[in-house]
């Protein structure tokens, strides 16, 4: 085995959190960092054109091509489960929506971890620190940071009408989803720069890559963490990995930081003998630390895609139906980086309550001027729009587990969608609310006709069944290495993201969320990495 060297820190995973940490940790010139990424560079042209997510998800060059296990809540269906396979991780293939969630999300984190550092007033400055907001600096937003946030470069009359209909239904129009309470309806802000995707590789890693104290190795597959037994306990000394046909080991003097995401991080821990003992033994892995929470507590936002045929409306279905329309779209983007090719997957958003008893919105809408049967299929040949709605705070819990000791084998991903009565009830209420919005006067001129799931589903029980038929992931897996208080047997890391039972090892990514945020999860992951960078720096100052 060839040595890849000795570093102060080893970061495993060049995704969202890994890019942020590589930037922050290398700001001190005397600190050496190795960043290991299993995928490749983010040099594929479709990564950078916003509509290119259609060519990135499901593409083995940019996506790990995970699939879930057959899910009883989805009537036995298995779903694609996209995860980014390039520098920038899922920020290179996601929907580009800038969303923090609600202030109460972070108050709950603070309560569950016993650490006030995760409360809203403490994390807001971390969001602002990395932000470059289109409206400039304010009490709520930052300016001059790496993470560019812009308004979308197009609008649709049909979506404007949906926004009016939402207001007529009691969902007010707002200007900003990111002030702590996102109740209302507006076009989403997006992580783009003049109509080009702004991923974390461009924002954070590219500037850091010019520093001599950062080493980046792509195309390198992690086999396991190196865990030693000492008189002081178990200590992570580094990592073993392969790249270009060569087996390597690398040593971390200070810490190894796992940033492989909600699927990759629990997989690597389990392959290294850190996880539920029974799962490890069944997979043929020697148990180093019996940590039952590793891979457990999987949470995701299940979107229910309601499709409505319309009349007298411009939609992408009809605009892109001809070669002339496609050519016009291409020319508009080439000249001005605007138009449909600058579109995020979802343009209009809304946050609402499934019932009046909810203290804050528990439903999120992603509304699109297009429709298709499923991701990867062609657009429908008729004008239509899609109103996807998801339960922001699902009570269903799934898990991620290795099936064998083979590090190249995909783990088993079992979300257990709609497995609780509360989630089925919320799904039925969400579909009913969508019908109420679409029936409002503002949309009447388009004569909307429900295509999916169809008006045959009427009762709450029937609507819950329909949710199982049309539900699909919105790609927000979190929670599989959750942080928690001391004494919580299911907590994988403490409130400072240090792995319980193993010294000099942290997990820093969406997997540490004890509860999923009330919105898109990419920017909260950046915030987690910002806090982790501060915690790591504090630990370095206090260490010998």
C-alpha cells in the first residue's frame, strides 16, 4: 500500500460540506489538508447550464445512480435516489434553490443536542457569512461571501396565476422565504451567477485549490477508516483508499472529517466497523464500535406530483415541442443566459399549513410550468403544469445499511415513506389543499383539469393511496448520523459533530441533522460546515 502522505486534516468527500471545509481549514497556511473525492471534476458542461440537471441526474458520470429498496408506502415501487458524483457533490446536480428552513428547525436542534450553538440566532450569522445575496447585506442576508444567491431570470404567466390563486386561498405573497418563517408564496431564489449554476466547487473549492496547503485527489474510492485501539480509547488515524489502480493510505495528525453525505457517510462508517453490531456482522465486517444509530433516522421529503392540463397557456411542454421552439430557447440562453435553459427544476414556491393547528407551515410547493410521467421521461404532448407538494416534517423514518463488506457495493436505502398514519393524513390534506388552490378564480381562465392523480380519488383514505402512487423523492435525505445529547443511544455524533466512541473523527454533512429542515437542505448543509470549521479551529487552538 502506497502512502499518500500525512496531513493535519483529511476530508472524505468533495461535496457540499467538503468544499466548504477545504476552503475554511486551508485559510491558515500552516494547516495541511487532503480532500478525497470518489467522483471526478465538475467539468461536464451540463453541470453549469441550469437545465442541465436533466442530463446529470441518472448519468453515471455525475450521479451515483442509487435506487431505494421497494417501498411498501409507495405500493412496492423503488425510486431513483440521485447523489452527486463530482466535486461539488449534489450541489452540482440539484435544484439550485436557496432555502434555510424555519427558525424553529434550529431551535429544535438546540433542544435535541443540548447545545445553544445550533439555535436560530447562532446559525443565522453562519448563513450570512458565506452568502452573496442579490439584494445586498441586511439584517437577514450577507453580501460578498462565496455562495451567490440570485433571483430567477424568467417568469411565467401561468405561475403568476398560481401565485394569485394561492393568495386567494389564504397563502400570502411574500418577498423572501429566508427570514425565519417562510409562510407564503413567491418565486424561489437560486444559487446561480448570471444564469449559470453556482455550485460549491466553484464557490468554495476553486479559490482554495490555489493554496499550496490543499491536496485534492479525485477518482479515489475510500475502502475504510483506519481505527486504532489505544490506552486512551479508539482513535481514527486516517483512511485507506484506492485510486488509479493503486492502493493508498493517508494519515491525519489532527482529525479525519467524513463529508460523504447522508448515504456515503453511514456507509463508510459501517464498512469501517462503526455501526449497528448486528448489521455489521451480517455484512461480514468486524465490529469496532457498536453504534446503533449509524444509518438509522433517515428522513426525506416525499413530493406528491399533481399534474393539471391547461388551456390558453404557455408551458414548457408546448414551447419545447418543436425544433423551432428548442432553437429559440437555445439562442436565448446563448445570448443572455436567460429563458427556459436558465430554469431551476422548480420556479415557484409556496409554504402552507396542512391544517390550522400547525404552528408553522408543514407543506412546501414546487410549481413548474411543465409535466412528465416521471423523471427522465419526455415532456407531455399537451400544455400542463405540475404542483408538487411535500410534507416538511415527516414522521416516517428509514435507514441506510451496507449489504456486504464490499466497499464498491451500493448500500441498501430504505426510506419507509408514508409508513406512519400521521404522514398519510398529511399527504391527503396536501392533495386536498392543492385542489383548493387550483379551483381558485385566478386560474379559471386556464381551465385546469386534473391529470394526476385524477379526480377518482376523493376520500382521505383514497388520497393517501394516491400519494403512494404519485409520490417520489425530492432528493433531501438527512439524519443518518444524527447528532444528539450525551446518553442518547441513537446519536452518532455529539453536538460538536465528533463521532461517539472514536477520537479524532467527525461527520460534517446533512447526515448529522437530528430532524430534517423545513425546506431544501443544501444551504443548511453549508451552514453546518461553517460551524464545523469553527469548532475544528477551536479544537486546534486548545490542542498541543
